[in-house]
């Protein structure tokens, strides 16, 4: 569903508050991004009990019920999970993972808010959600009749929204610090083969596992957890971050001249992480227009240039990272990239 408007968790809530009470909404998004949690939070905010149905595990009779003979006539009796007296929020999770027969059973429920002779209580809200075809998840095409009965939006990951939530949700301080440093690692595109990948859900799971170990957790134990929950590249970088914290070899100290780049072969993962950390800081703090450069930003730019020159002496390949885009497509301001390539023509040659 590429045409649907992408919304962050923060902007999705007001959208649901305005639209969901009058029209059924379908939320598209990759696994682990927080679709279910947002719907439950929305239901709580409007004072409704949230009833979840998992589309991939439903049969048509789970929706329309089974027939019974009453006064010599047959009638379908919908399940008590749906047939309620008070209004509620009906969450149809993985709706596009159910069979065509189940999708047909949802037609009247979604559009007319009724199943057979049962009508949903006034004030009931219907919200569906599902993964996209490109997410390597179990999906089936939604019929055009069902597509046309729903308002479609896409949910995209937002590190800012997630951090605002995580700080009040007890997420481990190490993970908060890491995502603040590498916000582009909050989520990664699901791989085409069986391999862990990073999502808000997997970072929350990582937090719970670290908390279960307690303060005694070792780097090797962290490595086992990270490799089982995160994208391989993100797991490697998270472990480098943990080692940096352990050795107090952080970027701030390097920028202040209190420490040098780590140069030993066994520290190459630390050097790689620090290089990406410097690039991300420059992207955040340097303006796109050089004329708007303040004193502190100019000092950062000049000091970073010195560091990049010294980094190139250690590894031209790692220095090249500074002038390449991040995974999310962010890049250094063009004026600063020109400065760097003038100081280090080798960087321009490799672009």
C-alpha cells in the first residue's frame, strides 16, 4: 500500500481520534513497529476496551458464528468476543493475512458494523492493521471490495516518538543512549531470508533481556543477545558502543583532544562506530547553508576536519564513510563535503 500517507506514531494518534470514530481505518506497517501497541493506547485514551482478533488465525465461523435453530428457524449466533452490549474498539490485526473467505466475513462488519442480525453497539470503533508485501511476512492481497471499505495509512518508525515513549517505559539506559546516538538503527527493513532485524519491538525485548541479566552482564552475553534480536550490522555497532562505554573511549573525548582514534586492529569495530557517530553528529549540527554557521558549529566543523584527516591516515575507507549517506539517506551539507574533499582529494576520488 504505497499510496497510503505515512504517519509517525505521534501523528497517528490524533488521526485515529478524528477519523476512527466515523470510518474504519487500516494501518499498514512492517512487523515490530508498534501498530498493536498504538491501537491499544488509542482505545485506552477514548475509554474503550480493545478486543483483538488475529486475522491469520481466524476461520469464517469465528466472525459470523455458527447456525442454531430458534423457533424452527436457523440463525447465526456471533461469538461473544464480538457480540457485546457496550461499545468497544475492535482491532483486526493481521487482517491482510486471513483467507479470502474470512475477508468476506468482514465485509458487513467493517462497512455496516453488523454480523448477521447482530449490530455493533453505537460508538464501537473498528481498526485493522497488517504488514506490507515487501516485509517478508505472511500476507494475502486484500480484495478491492475490502480495500474500498477502509481508510488507509502507513505507520513509519520515528526515533523521536519512540524515545519519548521509552523514557517513561523503563527501557534500559544503555539502549536509550544508543538510539539517541544512532536513531537510524531503531528500525531496519526486514530481510528476505531468516535473519533477525531491528525494530522498536526487538529493542524493547533487548532491554528486558539486559535487565534480566542485571549489572553483571558481560560483553559476550550482550553479543549473544544482540545477534539474536537485531540486524547483524546493528548488533555489531551496539556491541562496539557497549565496549566504548566500558573503556570510556567516547567521541566527546576525541573531539576535545583528550583521546585519539583507536588504532589497534582489534579495535576496528570501535573505530567504525566512532566514525559513524561523528558523521551523525555533523549531520545534526551543521546547517545546510554555510552562511548560517554559528561559532560553535564552525568550531565543530574545523575540529572534525582535523580528525577526519587523521582518520584517513589510519583508514581511507573509514574516512570515506564521512562523505557517504546514512542508511536513512541523510548526508553532510554539500558545502562541508566540498571542504573535506578539498582537504582530502582521496575522498572525492572514492565517491
